[in-house]
């Protein structure tokens, strides 16, 4: 089949962008004729045609709209059997909803602001921000009329949210979960990095080490993790508990929150370089997110043999078996429940069992399975058109 992919960037950096490059490669290997339309192309693969998508220059607040309009016009002119895009583009027959549902994201993001003043200021900013309104408009238009022939959510949580906000596409929404890179992320990282990284960070070999990975620390639940550490600090523990924070965020604010909870010395902020080293030094992933369609770090941690503590607002929670390969909180701000789950893994026997079960789950969900299921969706869309 002739398949055209449309995206904001075609580059090999960042989770969403790398996905598109790898998916284009999979389509080519499956025997299809592949073309990529994008305003920003850095990656060129043998056998894949690339064409620059002409997006008019626009103020920052209007860039999402400019991209959506340009992609809609370009895809309408394409002579392809199937067109595929992410949700930032209009006009594709198959759309992957990697970013979830904007309306659901906004509602959950609002809940992540603690205290009356931050909550009110956030709501005021949202009411006055043209960019916020435009993103909602772009999403509404995506599903207007007949909408895409197929919308692919990356979790059942996202599928339910799409149907709740856009019920007319109920019969056209499927689910393909993200996958784990089981070659790059592996329990062997513990053998390579555990002792050296812990020594570097001043963490004892026998400590229980949590890892938090993400950039939007408030939305991803870092403050709940800090509060859980504060709860644990008030109890007699068989061994100390530390947390490694990987990613960019408001470090000064996070440190201040930790000082107020009496656990500043239990946090290690390490930036964004070499996350694999820190997975190797850790025991458990903690990500009590307020909204994540299906967090990739969930799969990375599982592949490393780390049980996952997350929330029901991270779509990947649907794959977990509580008490086996992790737990999930029903409220992303429930530090007490999160602390209880951390205590579960203070027992070394439970931790060892959880580690084995985590890796087993990752092996059930490799990247090859994700790409295979997406290929099947594209083939089905092409056959339906024929």
C-alpha cells in the first residue's frame, strides 16, 4: 500500500518523534511505499520519501492551529491508500492518540495545583490563554464530521475518554498499548550500575531506592512522592528509603517541599542524562501521575525489573496486577496510600518477586508487539478503503 505519515517533526529524539521514525521503518519493512510529510525533517531513511509540509509562520499561540490546517490541506491532496498522523494533524484516516484527550488532560492538570491561590491562578491563566482554547478547538475539529476512519488510543483509559467527549467516534476507537524496549532496558543494568551510582549519590547499598522519571513534576506526581517519603520518615523502617529524581523541573521548589516534610536528605536530583544508569541503581518506579495517557517510563522500568507504583490516571496502570508487579493509587495526591505501597517493597522477598514479575510483563509487551498491532490497524484501514 501507499502510506503517507504526517507529523510535526520527523527526528530521532524524544519519545513521540522516535516512535514515528521507527514506525515508518516498520511500514517499509512490511512492504509498503512510505512517504513522510512534516515541516521539520532531520531523519532520512533509505526507501522512504520525505516532503516538507509548508506551515505558515504564526505566533506561538497559533502554531497548533497552523499545523493542523496545513496538514489537513496536504493530506487531502495525497494520493495514498492510507494516511496516518498523530492528533496534532487534521485529515488523516488513521490517527494515533499518543497525547491522550486534551479536555481530560486539562481537567486532571487543574487537580494537580494544590492550595486555593495556585488553583485559581491556573484557572485564570487557562481562561485567558488563547493557546489553551486553540488546542481544544484543534481536538474538536479532529473528531468533527465523520472524524478519522480509525483512532488508536494507547490505553483503554484514553479510549474511554475519547468516547466520553466525542461519542460519535465510539465505533472507530481501538487500543494499542505502548511497548518496552527490552534490549535497551534490562535487569542487567543493576549489575552494571547499581553499586557505582549509589556510591556516587551517597546512598547505602542496602537502601530501598525509588526512582521518579519525568519533566512536568507537578503533573507527574513528584510532590506526592515527597509526601510519601515524609510519612515513611515518621515510622521505624527496616532500611532507609531514598528517591532519585530524573528529569527537568522546579528543583528549588521541590527541595523546599522536601525540607518542609523533613526528607530533603532522602532526595537526589540527577538531571536528564543517562536514565539507564539510574534505573540500574533503583528498586521501584514511583509515578503517581495526575495524567499520562500511557507513560513510556512505565515500560522502561518494568523492562529493568522494577515494580511500578503509579495512579489510575496513567493508562499503563491497566496492565499491572496489584501486589505482583506494582500497585496503583486511585487518587494521585494520596501520599498515605503510596507510602503503604512503598512499605510493601521494603521486604526483600516481595521486592525480588515483584522484580521478576515486572520483567515478565515487559516481555509480554515488547516494542515489536506494539508495532505489529499498529501495522494491523493500518492494513485494516487500507482494506476497508479498498
